[in-house]
C-alpha cells in the first residue's frame, strides 16, 4: 500500500495503467549505523538482519515514548499470536489502554485488589512475603481475547496515602514473573523501562521499541536501548509508526534493527477517537503485527503457524 494514498500496490498505477508505483520492488541501502534496510513499494522499511532466534518462546516487551502507539502495536501483536497460540497479554502501563485496543472489557486491575494483595503478600505493617502464591490470579483476574488470548491488567500503583508499597510490589513482581513463564507473552510497558527489574528483563526474548517520526521519540528509543543493555538485554528491535513517507529517514537514525513499519493510518485514528479497537479497524496494523511476529524464529518453528495461519481480528 502507498504511504501517501493508502492503496495496496497491485502492479498498476493509481490511474489503473501499468506503472512503476504499483510494481513490487525492493531496494537495499547501506547506512552508517551498520544495518541494511529493505524498502518495499509503499515506503515501509524492514531490515533483513533483524530476526530474533528463541528457544521456542515468543516473549516481547513493547515500550517507547508516550503517545507513539505502543499499546496499539502491543494489542495487534498479542491478537496475532492469540490466533494460533495460548497467549498472555500483560498491561503494565498505568494508563491501562490495552483492553480498549484489543476491543475487550477491562479486567479488574490487580493493584485494586487490596484484600487479595494483603492476603497473599502481607501488609505494610507486618511480615511481607517476598514470593506470594499467585498461581491462580492469572486465571481469575484476566479477560479473554481472540481464540486463545488472555489479558492481565496490572493497574496504577497505590496512592501515596495507602501505606507501604512493599506488599503490592512483591505481589505484582511475582505475578508478572509467573505470567512471563508462559511461552507466548506480550507485555505493554510504561513509557521507558526504568522501572524494570533484571529478572523481568531476562525473562523476555526481546524489547520492541515503538518509534514515531520525531526527535524526542528517537531519543527515547536510544535511552531505552542503553537501559536495556544495562539490564543485560542486547536484543532490541524497533517498529516505526505513523510514517508519512519518511520511514527510511527514521530508520537511519536508529541504532537497532527495524522489524516493521506502519504508515500513518486514518482508520487507527478514527478507532481511537471512537473508543474502538484499532486492531479490528486497520488491515495495515494487522499486517505490521504479522511482520513483528515473523521476526521471531523459534527452534520449534511453532510461531510460523500463528504468522501464516492466523486470521485477522474481526
């Protein structure tokens, strides 16, 4: 599809005659940051060296600057995986937008469950259990989406006047750790990854940072890459979002490989304004999610079923 007009290339020009606009052509470009870009006919950029090899899992933490479309991309990737595999989506962003992006009812945020937290992790004034039992919470406090997906919403931290945060932190940390033990996981992170512990970072296969065409978004991506390296994570990939013919320019400024590009899409914008699921509204978004999933190569090859055999969200 064309970055400027939104049409899919089909071998014809916009006026119906044969022309170069619709021809399927790919060009490789060499750039100073060391990655080869592959640009298709609609201006989308990916990089052939961006494949992530895993041991049979697809565990992705999606992050980026606020407002870049992080939750939108996370929802699309989670839906794509859930079309073929049991998938857990974790909304770890205090803004809690993942349920809306998926088009499902928001499950009760676990940080609102004060009685449950105190029962499992203790109270601020007493003994705190550092590894509370949370095995059942993922089932009882999640919402279903797609054929095989479930959504867990962490929620906002407790207000400052509610007492010690330690039991809540212990509970949430154990719950996230338990969820990340699943084979297919998509985690929608808050802006940046400063709050991440090393254990959580080591549990994911890759960080995927969503970047829009702005200097501040690119700067945030650079900081996230540096923080990930500090946590021992060297697998970081990028999704370039909201492009208007400038995807390659943005990719040139990034120090990590690009695995998907999503041109600015009025259908996504309209869905956001109407409170509807952008995953259902936008074929472009579903295509980008397929590209993200396709970048993960498991030793078992199981994810290929989700990539090739999945059906778009209705």
